């Protein structure tokens, strides 16, 4: 039963992809009709040669030659137009498929990256692109031509059975080569793609941390690390290229040999009086046309393999990240947060980082969450902001579970992560959370609340100053204050601050405390994950975590008093040799 459920779950992703592909079903019919006439017109060459050798040369009629040549020019022109048309149609079919799936895959990648940043999340968009490339490539067009191969071989049988048997044997050899190519190149191609992905990831990581790499003298070591990954990627690419190249050259050589063998056998039959010279030439041309799509498919097999792997990966990604159900938009909640027996297991792990934690926060209160490193503070922050869903228990905002708010949760809960990352763009765009048409007044208002307005105005272009993902020339404190302004944009009812004072000077810390006071005065709530005492100065309540569990919770003064009492008791019981 479990296997059946897993299978049905996997089919959901496949159904989405098939449904997106099925939307262009009528265009596939157009391509099939075009392919019918294209392949029919492919007979122009063999029939022309047949007529030239058997009729024109025999009758020495220039009028017949001219008429046939004019007809051939027209037919080849029509074939070219139809072939061009089906290529354009397939390009638009591929673009339509990608357009249909872009947002869905992007959403799945984003949600997957937030909870489990693995290979599926890293390659999701590239997998979609690989499928799109195959759909728009000549390989897929060749798939419409391959069914005509048996018909062309049957046409060769009409000229003479021996020629037909030779063509049939040659086609069977090429099919065996195709299957062997698939079997031998599949794993090397996949391994090469993985090695390339690792090299790209290493390069991106080093580039993003270029300042640290330079300042710590890590450049040579970082280059050596990237070079190893790159060498593995190149080695895999060379291995794959060697395998595919071997089959491509073998196929091409065999096809040319087969055409020559067809001519040789045809010449023998002509000498025996069993075949005409025109049929001999026509049979050779028809053989080349019959085997051309097979040769194309073998030459482009790495693309086919990559697209198949991308399709399977997309099936898994979309199945494990199903689309979120549309929810009724709830009104703006009051700033009342309740956590009841919350247990959180980080994605990809089996041990809970947060266990049975309960607390409540009323409007107008600030809660400080303290504890040593690894106590579960950042885990709690991710749970409150909806990034990680609790494995047990519930977190409720104004009585409703966080899941009920859906995508609107980010509007109600502002979040300043421990490490602030900006997006490529202007400061205004970063504060406005990349909104398409933000309200300038709300941007300035958020910056004022974070006490970042004056700081931003001192920059060369003010709010229009362009920044990069790493901040560019901005200091850590400046990035922190812009991140705080971003968290306060849109007037959230609850503000979650994870180590807000980590990169701030005294002036910046005072700005954070002032922002907390304003939130409380407006009847909103603040949650601060803190190490430094200055960060909890404005807190009314205090939650202490130890090893992922609640050690203490209550008014700040009471919790601190109990902590000091416990500390004094331990100190009294400790002697020169330790605890007595």
C-alpha cells in the first residue's frame, strides 16, 4: 500500500508536465501533417534521378529535362517551406510549455530551497530548460520522421528485394547502435552533468565570498578547490563526448558505406539486367533519407539524455512540492502569537532542533529569546515566519494557524534574518521587497522606522543607489539597517529579529531599540533572538532555550532573577575541586 501511495504521489508531478504538454496537442497535429508532406516530398530526389536516368538520358529530350527540373525546384521549395514551418511551430510549442511551467517550477524551487536545498532545488530551472531545448531541437522533429523509415525501406523493396534486404539489415544495425549508445552513455552523461553542477556551485560560492577569500589569503586554496571540481567536470565531459562521438562517427561511416554498398549491389543487378540505372541511384538516395533521422538522433543523444533526466527530476520536484491550495484571505490580524508544544525537525534531519516549546505573546509586547549557540533560536525564528513547518504542535497568529494565512503570512510578519542578503537592484527595490510598483511613501516610512532614512540619503544616489547581493560598498551595519527597513515594509503586526545587533554599532543598536519601542506603542509585537544583553533591553518577556527545549519563560526581570539565583547557587556549591 505504501508503494502504491508513493507511486500515486509521484504521478502528480508527471500529470502536471503531461497536462502542460497536452495544451499544445493541436500544434503537434500540425507538425505531424507538415511532416507527412515533408517526407512525401523527400521522394522528389529519388524519383527525379529515376526519371533522369531511365527517361531523359534514353530519349535525349531536353524539354522533358526542363519540365522535370522546374517541377523539382517547385517541390523542393515547398518542402523547404514546410520544414521551416514545422521548426517554427515546435519552437513555439517549446516556449509555450516553458511559459506554462516557469512559475510553477520556480515556486517549487523556492519552497524546496527554503526547507531542503538539495540537487532538485539547484537544478529545477535548468531541468525545465533542458526539456524545452529538446522540444525545440531538430531531434524531436526527427521523431516525426523516423516512422517514415520503414516506408522508405519498403520503397526500396519495390526496386528489388535484394536492395530491400540490404537496407533492412543496415537499419537493424543502426537501431542496435542507438540502443547501445543509450546504454553506454546514460550514466557517464549524468555523472558529467553532476560534476558540472558541483563546479558551478563551487565557483558561485567563491565569487560570492570573494572579499573574505581575498582578505584571508584563501585565493590559492579556493582556486585549487575550484580547479579540482572543474577538472572532474571536464573529465566527465570528455568521457561523454568520446562515447557519443564514437557512436556518431560509427553511424555516419556505416551509413556512407551502406549507400556505397547499395550502389555496388545495384550496379551488379544492372549488369544482370534485373534493375535499371535510375532505380540503382534512386535506391541509394532513398536509403540515405531513410537513415538520416536515426543518425541525427544518435548525434544529439546527450541532449536527449539530459532532457530525460530533467523530466524525471521535474516529476520528483513537482510531486514533492505540490501547488499550494488557494486560501481565503484573512483580515489583518492582531499581534497575538501563541506557540503550543511546538516541535521542529530541520529538513533532511531526523533529530528535532526544537522540542515541545510553548509560549504566548500579547499585542504591544516584546519577547526576547536567549540561549547558547545551537539552542534553537534561529530554528524558532524560521518556524514563526513559516519557513519551516512544525513537525508537532501549532503556532497561531490571532487564533489562526500560520498555514491558514498562506502567502499573506509574509505581509503580517516581518523578518530580519541573522545574515542579511540584498538583491541586485536599488535600495528602494530591496526595501520594497522587489515589488513591481511600490509606494514611495511606504518605502520612506519603513526606512524612517528603521532609522535608516538619513543614512540612505547620504549615499551617492540615495534610495536609487544600486547594490549587489553581497551589498557592494555597503558596510555590514548599513546592510543590517536596510534589512530592518525591508522587514518593516508594509506595516507588519509582528517583527522577528534574529541577532539584530550582530553588525551594528551603538548608534545602530539604539535605532533598533527605538524601532522596537515604536512597534510596541502601536500595539504590535516583536520577537528578538539575542546573544547580546543590549538586544533585549526593550523586551517585556523572556524565553530561554536550552538544547532545543524551553528552560524558562516569563517576565524579563523574573527570568533574569532566577538565572542569577541559579548561578549564585551553583557558585556556592562549587569548591576548589569542583561541585561539592
